[in-house]
C-alpha cells in the first residue's frame, strides 16, 4: 500500500492499493475563503504511489489561481507578520527583564503592588519565550514531516505554550482584582495577600494544564498537540481564558465608573473637557494592564475576522509586555526619581575616586614635595658624616 504522506499542507493516512482517501481541506484555507466543508481526494495506485490531489487545492479549498491572494501570497504575508510579532516579543522581553531588575534591586519598590507587577512581568516573559520555543520546535524546518512528528519535545513545547498563555491571563485578572480592591476598600499592603495571589496566579494555570494534558493523552494524543482540538479538549483551555477575559472586562468597566466618580468629586466645578482628558488617560493606561483588547474576539469562532484578530491578538499582543513595562515601571515617577538618585550617587562616587587619585598624584609630583625631601636629606646628612667620622676613629 501507500505509506502515510505529508504533502506540505495535509497529512494523508496510510492506504491500501486502489483505495481512495478523502480528507477535508485544511482549516487555515477556510479562514481565508468562504468555502466550508470541502474535501480533497487521493488515490493509492497499484505502483504504491499517491496520485495528485483531486480536485486541486486551489479549486477544492476556494482559491482562484488568478487571485492575488494565492497560497504563496499568504505565505509571504505570514512571514512578514512573523517578523512583526517576533520583534514585539523581543522588545517586550528586553523591557520586562530590565523592569524586573529595577524592582528587585531597589528595596524601596518591595511592596505588594510591585510584587504583583513583577509576577505579571514574569508571565509576559514566559509567554514570549513559549512563542519563540514553539516556533523553533514546530516551524523552523519547512521540510519537516508533520505526519510523523509526535515527539515528547514538541508536545512539551506546546504544553509550555498553553501554560504561559493561561498564566498571563490569570495574572492580568489578578492585576484587575487588586486595582479594584485598592479603589474600593483602601487595600492595606500585606505579604500574606501576595502568597494568595501567587497561589492563584500560578496554581490555577498549572491545574488547568494538568487536566488538558491528561485529556489529550487519553482522548486526542495525535501529532504535537497543535492540531485542531475537539470540543472537550478545546474548552479546557479556552473556557478559563474566556472567563478571565470576561471578569477583567467587567472590572475594567467598574474601575472606569469609579474613576469618573472620583474625578467629578475632586473637580466639582471643573470643565467637562478636563474630566474627559483625565478619564481618557486613565482608560488608555488600564487597557494594556487588563488586556481589554482581547474582548473584541473572545466570544467569536477562530475563523471570524482572522486578519483583524491577528493584528489585535498577535500584533498588539506581542507589544503588550513592552507597554506594561513602560507604563508601570519606566514612566513611574517614583522609579524615575530613584534611578536619578542612584545615577547621581554613582557619578559622585566616581568623582570622589577621580579626585582622590588625582590628588595623590599631584602631592607626589608637586615642587613642595621635592623641597621637603631635600630638607630632610640635609638634616640627615650631617648625622651620616658624624657617624662615619666616629667609625673611622674607632677603626684607627
């Protein structure tokens, strides 16, 4: 018969001589066309060779050969988009690691609020690393046979990717809960709350991932676990993410309501334009913190508005960590003041070191020093003569 075959787009299962194999079009075709439920066929010939797919991909899966959006165009489009989100995640990792070092190095920043920020930074870093790892393991080699690719390494890469996504959404939720608590109850900083947040932020994603891995092993242990998932497997991951996005969106609306109320109470006679400007600034600061942009496509099927989804969730999402580090570390007035103090301290220490070395060299090479040395020699030289004279008499 014919062996299992990967033709670069689809995986064709093993077949006997003369058997006609029928498979659906790859899902990514449906995401760019209006063709749904189409099938491809291949025949296993007597010579143990696969025939060409019929109808061809361009016909069966909805692509017009004369269209400007053929598979090659889509490939170049995805390639360009890969460069964009790779640059975004690289910028995010660099800025987040720097922000972590700043918060960890200065004792002044060791508080509940910044502890939560630091865990959020770590979740963004893990998400970026997971994306890089998944791309390197699954898509680095274009000639890789995805039919036979089912190694522990690739499954671990996909599992790590799912965990990082879950952890990131849970820590976004914890940031929202903590901010609302501060506004409503004047939350008192206490380390015991940090441990509860840590348990929820890392423990809940780990529990969800454990359930997903067990379900995958027993119900859909195919490929690298990156293929289309059935209902149960899909919702084990997607369900908690949708819940966190929905709760965070509700918290976001409530926080905006609280801010409007506080702005009005602080500026009772102020103009409406000043209210609007301050509210707009607060809202723009909160959007990356809460991840509100994810609500746009949260409850739609994956194939809905794919290009817009890519721009929002991958394009903007890859730079989200960079924006969060910029807003909540580098643009923070306390951080800027502390960094300026440390910079001035370093400059002053360097100045003292320089002046000390310069002063020592100047004293050693100054004319006064030479005169002092000569006077000392003059005082010492008579003694040397006298001692020499006495020694001579004694010898005689």
